[in-house]
C-alpha cells in the first residue's frame, strides 16, 4: 500500500510538479513547500535559549519585555526574503505555516517563553488586511500554535490608524509613524495575562514597541517572537 501511494505521488509529481517556494526546485516532498536545502540554508540566530540576546536589547528602556527572540537573520536577496515575500504578497500561507512551525520548535526547545496564555499577531490596519486577505503574522501564529499548543487571539489588540511603510524611514521617523497606532480592545472576549507578540521581521522594533506598549499598559505581561531580524546597522 505504501509503495502504491509513493508510486501515485511520483506519477502525479511528473505531470503536476511541486516547487519549493524558496529556490523553485521541484525536489520537494508533496506535503512540503520548502525544500530541505533551503531549510538548512536559513541562517538561524540561536537567540531563543539566551537571555540578553540582541532582540531583547532592542527594547531595553523602551518597553518591558520578559523574553524576546528572532528565529533567523534577514538579508536581502536571500532565500528567507523570498519565502517572506511569497507569504506576504503571493498568498502562500502554507509557507507561513511551515515557518511558524519552525519558530514554534525553537520556542519550545528554548526552555524559556513559558506560561504564555495567548499568541498575539501584530495587527494590520483593517483595510490593508482586507486587501491582502489575511495577516501574515496570524499565519505565523497559527504555525507556532500547532507546536506549542497556545491559542491565537486576534482581537486583543487593534490597529486604529493607517501608517505608511517603515522601510525607508530612520529610527526616529519609524517611532513617530507608529506612535499611538495600537489600542487594546476593551470588548475582547479573551483578556490574556501573558502574551507572546509575533511578527515577521524586526529592524528597529518601533512598531513592536508601539504595540507592546499598549499591551503592557493594559496590565498584561509581554514577550516577543519574530521570524527574522534585519539589523539596521
């Protein structure tokens, strides 16, 4: 039976090839969207198990964060950039789920990030999320949740105004652009006591700081996990 299933999969792959979202290779399992070579090429930071890592230092003196980590280093023209682009702009949510599962594995094995009771995706402005059809941070959260079995709560924090892209702004401009953009939803059914705020990429941390500040001011404890760190230095 197993051999018959393998034969069928190989036959189907011949006529309907399944390509890796990172490199385009068709040497990828039917149930996977990222090939083994691309997975092993991802530049892991190894931040998750360590206190005082560079992501935690970003928030020193800015917002109280219990634990923070980035799974991978981000660089332009890299496999990781291609995967993130595929997730955000090509509607490939399966890629995001897989990346989230890998994040979840790092969080689980770190020995930290314990007693969290909700995963909070960094909110998009509602009109932007409607245009895209989904929030990429929510997709990552869904993948993480499969591994660490913590619920995803989408309505605890709201993005109350539209903000321009942060990409070409300096550190101070980034903060001014997002200051006051987030508010905790008083009518949310679930009001977690300790949240893990999740996003795809961190540079200066201004957006996560603005959102995290609203969370902390509500009385909740805050930790942060991001897929990738794009150092601005």
